[in-house]
C-alpha cells in the first residue's frame, strides 16, 4: 500500500531528527511500483527525496540503485550531478527508507532524439565519464 507524502515526511524526520522540513509534495513520475516517494523542502529551501520500499522487490531496487550511485560517484569527477544518500534506515518489517538530496533535471524521451541533436554528444560524454 502506498504511504501518503505526509507519512513519508514523518518517516524522513524520524531518521533525520535535525531536519526542518516545511513542505512535502508527491512526485508525479514516481509512486508506481514497489517504492513510495515524496519531495521534501527544508527551511533553507534545500530539497530532498524520501523513498520507502513497499516490499522485497522495492528493497532490492533501492539497494541496487544505491550500489550504482556509489559506483558512479567512485568514478571521479563527473559532468553531471549524482544524488547523495543523506540517511537510510530499515523498518521493523524489513522495508528500506532513504532520504537523498534532490537532483534537479528533466526526464529525457530518448525515442524523440534526432542523431543531429546536440544533447547526443552530452549523453556520450556523460557515459564515457563513468566507463
């Protein structure tokens, strides 16, 4: 069952007691699948994403993403931002809760890209930087 954004904010506060969250919103592109997510804003205007697994599949997805982020960050200086894991906890039921720094950006529709698009070179450089 999906947790409401307010429940996710309360859970985030429980693992980050010093945080001063002032706003919470759902993330329209997320919330389907095995992970609940919400966008939190603190009193300094810094935004965070709180993610809660719903089940074992969600736990595996969060663990896999965390390993991938750590591997990418270990690649050195990158031409793009990677979210920092601020806090992580495991609930008594075994589900994972994470709070990450929010990375601004937009989703990219790869099917609509043309070979001549200038973003192709940027994507290539980003991929090359982690290999």
